[in-house]
C-alpha cells in the first residue's frame, strides 16, 4: 500500500519554506496531501480559495501530490483520508515546543494510530514564515524572495484589488 502523509497548515500564504518541505516530502513519500486548515474562526489574509490556488500554482511540477482542505479535528480528517502520518516543519526551538504538544495530542486522541514526522527547515528558509510575508506586505515591502516565484504576480494582483500596494 502507498505510504501517505498529510502536511497540514494555514498556508496564509504558502512560502518558499513550505514549498521546500512539500518537495522534500514528495521525494520520500508516495502520496503527499497538503491540506489547508479552513477555520472560520481564524482570521486569515487570504481566503481558503486563494490559499488553495496559490498552493496549486506552485506545486504543479510535483508528482503524487494532492492539495486539499479540511476543518475540524486533524485526526478525523486523517482517518477519512486513510492516512496515519502527519508531517510538520521545524524551524526553531519555538516551533518545537508547540509542535511537540500538537504531536502528543494527535497521538493520544487517535489512540496511538497517528504519528507525526518532522522535517527540519532548510537553512536558507529557516527565517521564513507566512507571518513574515504579511508583515512585509503591510509595510509595502518586497516579498519576491520569500514566496514561490509562481505566485508572486497573483498575490500582487489580489492585494492590489484590496488596495494594498506591493513592489
Ligand atoms: P500553522 O498555522 O498550522 O502553523 P503554517 O502555514 O504556519 O500553519 O505552517 C505549516 C507548517 O509548515 C508548520 O509545521 C510550520 O512549522 C511549517 N513551516 C512554516 N514555515 C516553514 C519554513 N520556512 N521552513 C520549514 N517549515 C515551515
């Protein structure tokens, strides 16, 4: 049977750091599902539709990849997708603290049937986060080196519509 994994996240928006993890996961696992959390209570800059489009645009070249979305408990979604492994990225010690808690909760709630595997961030992307992208955008800075090249123009267009200027 194909070994499937889910890479869940907000991806608001997807960054070069996320894309690096996605590509590396595709080189290790047969089936990778990148799933965007669609939580109406969490305020996001980009809508669920936009976040999915951004992900699809920058992952066209990757095989065995599925882009999806979910809400509710991740372990319920994983069961629905018949997947037992979650992957997450680790940038710094700050990520580790939060991620260890989430991994433990998911393991316990799933009665030990779900494991979390961590990919350490590549050094050149370690500093990148969606939050950083949003902060730079707010200050009219250039996000060209932080977001995947395939989505830079689309992000620019989307934000011009909402009258946020970008370079
Ligand atoms: P969440 O809101 O679930 O943390 P994010 O979209 O911020 O969603 O992140 C999704 C996953 O991607 C997390 O595991 C996060 O640690 C990882 N990640 C984010 N940025 C990077 C990066 N630059 N390098 C490696 N992993 C990253």
